[in-house]
C-alpha cells in the first residue's frame, strides 16, 4: 500500500514526523499547580499582594526619582493580567485533580458499602441459621424442667409414705434394689 493511500484510510493512524518528544511528569505538574492554588487561596497571599500594590502605587505617585510606572499603572495592570492568566488554569487544574480524587474516593466508598452490605446480609443469614439450630437443641434449663416434671409425675404415681420410705421421701436401699430387679 502506498503512503498516500494509508494516509487517506480512516482506520490507520497517522505517524508523527516529530522526533523530539517533550515528556512532562503530569503528577509533578499537578502537585505544583495544587501548591500554587493553595497558596493563592490564603490570607497570607492576599495580605502580601495588598502590601505590594500599596507600596507600588505610593512609590509611583510620590517618589519623584522612582517613577517606573506612572499614574495609569499600566505595568501593574499587566502584572495582574499575567498573574490571572496563569493562576486561573492552575486553579482549574487543581480543582480537576481534586475532582478525580473525590471520584476515586466515592467509588471506593461505594465498593466498601457494597461489601459491608454483603457481609451484613451474610451475618444475618448465619445468625438466623444459628437461632434455628439453637431452637432445636435441648438446653440445660429445658432438660431440668422436663426432669422436674417427670419427678412430679413419678411422685404422684407412687403410693403414700407408709410403704417404707425414709424421712426424705426416698425409698430405702433394699427397696431400690428390688424395684430395679422387678
């Protein structure tokens, strides 16, 4: 295929003629822009800028020999315009980076919430299964109550005290052996 036909095809990317590549570490630029944006948003920066502007204006109004920027203060306006031209994109870059961090954090929170929900549902199912299993197991209190009821039924079926029981209501040792045999 000729170079001309490959260039006209839409599914073939163009090759760059530039051989010099300018590599910039996006993370370093982003961190630098965030540090500038943080500094521009502080009261300290506003205080120093205000002091600088007041000194600039006073020197250009009252110092006879130091008037480098007379009354319309064109150089001061140019400095502010340049500052604004650089500050605005840096602040936007810092905001975009913060938005990306917020998005990643939100996705992580969402994933963690889903995992917590799944874990909670699993634990609820396990707890319900344990409750069912414990409901089928005879507990110590249940067995004691049943034995007490059986003892009461047996006491009601036995004849009165005159048939050879001791003072505690228990049969004598000889009577116990005969009942076991009989």
